[in-house]
C-alpha cells in the first residue's frame, strides 16, 4: 500500500515538532527527497486544513519557514433551524405568487398581506 506524500510530510512534521519544536521547510525537502514546488503545494494544503502552521524564519541567511504541527480543534456545533414560521408567510398561499415580482403590478414591496405579516413578527 502506497503512502501519500501528504501523510509522509505530516508524519515528519509531527515527529520533529514533538522533538525539536518544528522542522525547517527546506530541510524537510531534503529529508524526503522531493523538490520544493511539489512539497510547498502539499504543505499549503495542510496549512489550509489547519494541521500545520508556517512561521517565517531566516535560516543560513535565507528566508524560509518553520513548519509546526498544530491541529485546530473545533468545537462541536449544533444548529437548529425551525421552518414552522416560514410556513405562515402569506406568499405561499397567494394566488398571484407566480406573477409577483419587483417592478411589476404585483410587487412584494407594495403587498399589504406581506407588510402586515412582517409587522406582526417584529
């Protein structure tokens, strides 16, 4: 079974972060024997996923990045949407629904039923 380049890079970054506090990006390329273009694409993907942080540093007189494993822990989010109030909007029972539109004779801006409904819900 072939291990993806992304998982190889992530594994090395995890190990180096726990031992040395991170890995220098240019060193990582030489460790894995890959070119910087290919490696940078993978690292940027890991950064977007929130698994790795890139901190700019100067190493041997050159600007590079320190790669640090730091997974973002997201809290579980529950969103409850109730559609019951939507069912009472007068537009759904209006005979002119298909002809209603801005700029026309039947216009939501001028509709008395819709205006009363909005005033009651506020």
